[in-house]
């Protein structure tokens, strides 16, 4: 039987005898899609369960890095400086139910006819959470549509 030190070293190298290995994000998403396809009447009660740090990291990587900052002034470059810590903090707030979306930053874009079009810009963390939630909803509901639609 392995001692504690060997178990810690094995875990650090990704070897976990007798324990299940963490699923990759693509495997989790594919499993979610498959469940939605096989059981169309199944009601997903809490999609927040599927949002983990890995999913939030994926969502962050999907965002435009040169997008305008929201009301908090945080840019993707700023957030990326401590990406892992920021994502872990965001995940904890989501899990505890204390995450709250921030107000939108309102700006206006001049149109050719001289009028101004309003534009609302969410904070970066709100964009991350929205992108993660959108991907989960896509995986669940794409099963309900025909391939040609």
C-alpha cells in the first residue's frame, strides 16, 4: 500500500489509483448533449452545477480580448494577469450564490444619419458567466431542433 507521500506525488503527476480521473470539458459537454438527446423530457434543474473553473476558463478564452471594459473598468488583459485566481474566485461566488451581475455601462455610437445608437456593455466577469451559461443552454436545446434549421 502506498504511503501518503507517494499518493501526493502520484496525484501531482495525474495518477490516481482507484480514483476516477476528472472529465475533460469536452467530455462533460458531450455528456450533457447526449443526455438532452436521449431523454428529451428530462428537465435540467440547475445548470450552474455544470459551470466549473475549467468551463469559466473556456468561456474567458472565447471572449474578444480587445472588447470594451464594463462599468468596473476591468479589461481582459487586466483579468488575465491573475486568471486562475480570478476564475476560482468567480466560481466560488457562483457556488455560494453571492455572485451578482454588475450594472451595464451605457455608451452611444454615432450613426451615419447623425443619430446615436445606445450600447450597453457588461462587465468582463458577466461576459464570462453569460458565455458559459449560453454554451450549456446551446448543448441542451440544440437537440430539440432539426439539423436543417
